[in-house]
């Protein structure tokens, strides 16, 4: 059966050129009518595509026209219908962020990779960390901290020396960024059902902003993070090159 394909591309010229070539070869439909959505770009564009299409039933198959391409497949114009038919599906639940800023405004956002808190001034941040309503760390002095999904564990989390999580693991990584006190504290592994809350201590003196993928909230007072099981992202990968294999391979490079 021939699948109806919607092609989306980042603004990069190489991605736009690829989209034109693929449309010329396979046609194009609106995303609402597509059986599968093909995203052309890098990992950042893939994340934006997943967020933008989360309410649609079609899975997303990425082809790398960016830099790293961890969430993407190799680019090729040939045999695309056959590749899509053979592709393996990964299911991902995003994180839900609820943040209240210093003015009392409430902000909500979703993150497929991670939610991070980062100092916004010259002084280190001070964070109190609670898990499921219980204070677990009364004061973390640091440049920041993050909560990562398994899919995002090789991104910012890994750069901050957090653990790489198997894609099927029902856990989240809580990782400190340049922890000063407690010295060298790097975080914890938490069940996927955990609710993590960060309270910013001395927020006026030590401002902190929160990022959920590409959404940034300034001057946060507190942030709560949890997995959102009601939303499932469907991502397609070529056989043998799915997220599980990539997460394992990343640990041996």
C-alpha cells in the first residue's frame, strides 16, 4: 500500500532542497491527511516537529539534513516507501513542566528531551529538590539541574555527566550541572512516575530560568516536572538503527 507522506523541512537550504526533491519524486499531502510525516533537518527540528504534530495520529520519520541527527535516519531519496514500510517504531512520553515565576505567573510546557534549570546571573543557583512532596536535598548550590527522559539522556544530560538511560527504562535522570555543594553531587535515578519539584532559594539574588526543550521561562520561583503518559510520540527508525541501539552505541564511543 502506498503511504500518503507529508514532508516538513527546517529553514536550512539543504533541508529545503531535499524537501523539494522528495516532493517531486513522491508527492506531498497536508500533515492532517498523512499516513507518515517525514521531517528533514536536525534534532532540533525533529523535536519541533514532534511537538507540533503530537495531536496527529501519523508517526514521524526523520532524515538528517542537520548536524548530529541522533533522532534522525540517514538521508536518501531512493526507496523511501520501502524504508517507511520496514521502519521500526519507538514510543516516547514527554515531560510536563509547570513553572511559577517571581511575578506569580504560571507557565506550562512539554519537553521530549529534558527540563533544565540554569542560573541566570553571575552567582551560583541555590535549589531545594523535592520528590513526590518530600524534600530530598535541602540546598543544591550549582550552575543548574535537569530532569531527562531516556530519549534525552544522551543530550544535555550526558554533557552534564548524567547517565545514559535505556529507551525502555521507566526511569528519569535527575542530574546536577556543575554542582558546588554538595561537592560532586551528580543526581539520582527516579521512577518515571515521580514528581520532581525545584524551589529556587534567594531567587532575587540568584535568578534562575527554566527550559523545556526550546521553551524558556525567566525568573522562576519554583518548577515541577513529571512524565506525561497521556501524550505519546511515535518515531520511526530504520531497522537496526533505533534509539535503543543508538543509546547503547553511544556508551562505547
